[in-house]
C-alpha cells in the first residue's frame, strides 16, 4: 500500500523542468491577455502629432496627456457620469443578486410545488421576448421611468440565463442534508437560505455578481433609450456622445479653416484610447475583489452524507 501511495504522489508531482515549462507558458498567456490593454494605455499617453507621424509605437517619441485633458475638460460632467455609473453598478448588482438568488433557490427545491411552472417562465423569456417597442412602452408609460435613474437598473435586474446557472448550482452543490438540518432546528425557509445556503454559494454568487457588474458598467443602450437629462447620463453613454461629437466635427464642418484649426488641436486617435482606459480601468481594478470572494467560496466546507 505504501509503495502505491508513493507512486501516486510521484506521478502527480511535476518535475522541476516541467514546472518551469508550464510556468513559462502561463506567463506568456497572461502577457498576451494583458498586453493589448497596456498598449492602449501607452497610445493614450502619446502625442497626437507623433502618433500621426510615426504610427503606433511601444515607446513613443513624445508623451502627452492632451487626450485626457480633452476629455476631462467636460469637468463636472465626467465626474457626474462616473458617480451615476458607480451607483447603478453597485445598486443594480445588489438588487439583481437578491432577485436572481431567491428565484433560483425556489425553483431548485424539489419541495416547491410550482417550480416547474416558474422554471418554464424563466426559460421562455430566454427564447422569446416582447421586443424593443413593447419594452420601451412598459418602462416609460407603465412604470414611468423616463429620465429616472431606475430606468438604468430595473430593465437588467433579472436575467433568465443567470437564474438557470444559480438553479443548477443550488441543485448540485447544496446537499439536501443542509436544508434538512435547518428545518430540524426550526429555521424558516428564509433563515435556512440566508444562514446555511448563501455561505456555501459564494462561488456561484461571485460569478453572477461579476457578470452583473460588467453588464451594468458597460451598459449604454438603456441610457440612449430612457435618459435625456445630462445629470443622469452614465459614463459609457457620455463617452459615446463625446466620440459622436468628434465625428460630427470632423465630417460636417463646412468652414475649411475652422475645420483645420479644430482638427489640429483635437486628439482624435489618442482620445479614443483614453476613453477605453477611463471606461475599462475601474472595472479591471474591481475584478480582484470578486476573485477573492470566489476563492473563499471554494474553501467553504460542506457536510458528509
């Protein structure tokens, strides 16, 4: 028996040479994933004239922050857009997780009488929807959310695909013995869900939270439909409007001298890269937060049956 255990350990253990090879491969893959964003960051700090003359370079001849200055000249508008985006991302993710986890937990329990009906309702919305016009009428005429911050949150609150993911997670990863132990101790369904199920569901919750955070942070279409007030425009929609304004100036200016003067002072390509950095940077910094809780969730213990 001891020899078999030794052979098993030797078989599972990598030699130092192979360990170095796999580490090099992992480092190369990580670099390939990170390099495009680093290159965009470099371009955003490149002088516009230097970029037009020499093209894209890893080490530009002249550095410049003119692209960021051009965007930040919007002043309070940029900070307000950031605050709106952060608000809808945080609140939207929390509200969405509440609805999704409760719905998924209910249809994952075999004791729930109507779980097949509500599973069908969720699945049906993945295959068919009312379309853009009925959705717009419901949001603006029924819910009266035109120019309301909740118009950026509620339409994305419940996602049927995320519900199916969480339902599968609850069904396969949460032992029935945990639910039974809560019932034996006299806990209600809500107490069992909050105190016993949720602590064991951190991997699934962290995954859905990350998807929701990315969705809310990158959303601009709802702002295009429902928001006209400048004070409620989120970051992505505001950057899109800045880009549209730049395109309008470049394509529709009839005064040649004015057009030349504006284009000479406008950081066209570098400002686009700066927009990418401003829109992507914060969400990249938020990713380790979810990763930390994801790893913690994997280490949570369970019961033996």
